[in-house]
């Protein structure tokens, strides 16, 4: 089971990777390059994407894009539409969760910082299981 982490903060990437590998027994890849994200998503190895909402350095076709826009691209493509995407953000204000999910089409939402490591791993594993069952 491989998780693609789209995160522009190297510290957050390391923390997420360590938790998912050590506690979840999952494989992890990381990228914030949109072309690479799209290629990996279509490659068949990735089973879930953790998508940071705020990406400082990502661009696509000459324009700056954030995690919401990358999620929209993936959900609009029939090849990647069923791939589960969990938004990860520090914007955890009341109402943000529903707004981001509705706007992006993502399958779930994780707040930063991740405090409950067990719950974090369970949420990622459940997204994979639900996708395999076709939900």
C-alpha cells in the first residue's frame, strides 16, 4: 500500500512519512510537482493521496496551484477520479472542512498538526479499504 504525500513543508513530510511507515506499515512517496503527481496518480501504485491545501511552490501550466486545484484536476480525470484524496491542512476553522471538501471533491480531511498518530493511520488505511471496496 503506497501513500503519495503532497506537502511543501519538509518537516511535515518527514513526520507524516515516519508515522505511516512505522505505525501503519505503509509505503510512502512524496512530491509537490504537479506533473509528477498526475503521473504517479495514473501509474497504479498509489492507493491514497494526502494533499496539503496550501502549496507554496506548486504550479501547473504556468500558473500557481494549491492542493484544492490539484485535487480538482485529479477528480476531473476518469483515470484518477476514484483515487481517494485526503486534504491535510492547518486551516481547521469551523466550516473550513466542509468548504474545502465541497470545493475540491476530496474524500476526507485531516487537520495539522497530527496529534493522534493512531487515528491518522486509521483514517489513511480506511480510505484505502473503502476505495478497494468501491465506495
